[in-house]
């Protein structure tokens, strides 16, 4: 009887880049595991992306006191600039008209000139009111732009995170594929070796069966010859 060879153990797989193993596939009990070995730079980037992504999502819609002060500073600068532009437009017009009235009439009792002056004053007041609405819109724009910038940053971090995870998955998948290739080879070699042993076993069993059949036939022939010899002697 031929003896079966021991079934080969699990063949681990690995991927090596520039002489360094970057990924490995191993088996522990019934669990197949894939491991990716990050270098120090990759680890620092990966952990930084994870941490910043978590904090950015957590603080997406919150405005810190520092950021609010920045908003207020920008709004104040916008306000002062806008009011100055209004003053630069309407104040010279008012002053010019008042001087013209005074030089011509010595007072402001002339209705035509006063109507023109009132129109300038009304237009100035409307410009200030419109600017107030613009100031509120500017405040909303500052907040919206801040959220848009944060979303863009989160999108960048998410893209980096996805790219790095895909890179890890690709390398560990390659290691697992190498492991499967080794295990398939071992299984084929095992089956081929034991197929030869099985064939030898079959030949041995066939020879044993033939001998077993030969023995009773031989005994029968011997018995028949003995019987004939005894009959002839009589």
C-alpha cells in the first residue's frame, strides 16, 4: 500500500517594492488576513488625512469666535468703503448746490433749488438703505463662501483618503492573488503525486486479487488430477 503525502500547508503571499515587502496575505486558523506595511511618510499622511477629515466634518457648520471676528472685520471694512463711496458721490453734489443757492439768493428759500437739494438728499438716503441691504448680503456671502471652502477641503481630504485606501486594497489584493497562485500550485502538485500513488496501489491490489483467484483454481486442478490418478489405479 502506498502512503499518501501530507497535504501542503497554506502558502502566504506577498508583494515587494524596491526590495521592501509592502503587503502580505497570511492565514491564522480559518482567517485569511491581508496586511499593508506603510512607510513613515505614508503613515503620517494617512493619519493626518483621517484626523483632519474627522475634525472638518465635525466642525463643518460651526463658526469659531476667531472666524466671527474675521467676518466682522471684513464687514466693517466693506461698510466703511461703501459709506465713503456714497459720501464721495452725494456730499459734493449737496455742497455744490448749497453754495450755488447761497451765492445767488443768499438763503435757501428758493423752491426750485430746494427741490433739487431734497432730491439729492433723498437719493443719498436711498443709497444708504440699499447699501445696508448689500451689507447683509455680504455677511451671508462670507458665511456661504466659508462653508463652500470647507466643503472643498473635505472633498480634497476624502479624495486623498479614497486614493490611499484603494492603493492599500490593490497591494493586499495582489498579495492574496500571489498566495492563491502558490496554493493552487501546491494543490496541483499534491494531487499529481497522490494520483501516482493511487495508480501503484491499484496495481498492487490487482496483483493481490489475481493471486487470490489463482489459488482456488490451482487447488481445483490438483484435485482433479488426483482423482483421475486414483481412478486409473483401480
